[in-house]
C-alpha cells in the first residue's frame, strides 16, 4: 500500500482523482445523513401532526358531545314541561269525568222527577174528575131535595 500511496502522491491527476473520490464519498455520506435527518424530521412532524390532529379530533368530539348534551338537556326540560301539561290535562279530564257523572246523575234525577210529575198530573186529573163528579152529585142532590119532616114545603100553597 505504500507503493500505491507514493505513486498517487507523485501524480497530480491521481491526487485530484483520489480527492474527488473522497469528496464524492463525503457528499454521498452527507446526503445519506441529510436524507435520514429529513425522514426523521418528517416522522416526527407526522407524529406531532397526528398528535395535533388527534387533539383536534378529540376537541371536535368534545364540542360535539357538549352540543349533544345541551340538546339532550333541552329535550329533557321539554319532556318535563310536557309531562306537567299532561298531568294538568289528566286532572282536567278527571274533573270533566266527574262533571259528566254529575250530569248523568242530574239527568237520572230529572227523569225520575218527570215521571213523578207525570204521576202527580194523572192523580190531579183523577182528583179533578172526582171533584167534578162530587160537584155534579151535589147539584143533583140540591135540585131534587126531598122535604124534611116538620119543615114547610115552599111548593105547596093553601
């Protein structure tokens, strides 16, 4: 190897050729290191980007979750309001049913009273007929009145 180094050191072209080879090897090595560093940086930025994207996605999910929770809470409040209105309506229906029941009772009482009134009217008509008959009998009796003993008869003249 000593002979080879002496042969190259005496020739200028050989020195330049060796220097160019060393520079080429250094350039290739530098490019490899630069490419490796760039890949490492890309991986790191991808990791950071994916972490950032993950954080953004999680933040978006959290925001969507809050929105859905607020909607759910409003729906529950609306459900409570509707439940209250339904309870009030049920109470009104109960009152209306009681009123309808009372109306039915009043109708039954009205029917009973109508029947009783009709019975009284029939009885009144019967009593009127009886009184008319009594009045008629009184009239006949007064018209044909027999003379009482010891009483002077107005029809007889001496």
